[in-house]
C-alpha cells in the first residue's frame, strides 16, 4: 500500500488505468512545514508498480 506522500507525488503518466497499475517514482515532502518538494521515495522498494483493484 502506498504512503500518502507517494500518492500525492503521482503524475498522470504514472497511472495506467487500462492495466490497473500505477508506478510510484516520487513522493511529495514538506520541507520546514512550509515548502513542498517532490523527492525520491523513502525506500528503494517503494519505487515500484502498484496494482489497482476494482470493487
């Protein structure tokens, strides 16, 4: 399950709806609680494809 910052760091080209997958390549981080910055995911294992499930 992706972390909140990883979901907020997604771009449209990271989301592949026909394949029901998304690729986590960045995370949205707060610097000094007043500046937002896209950074690398927390761990190397976080940079991966995530399957989306439909109900």
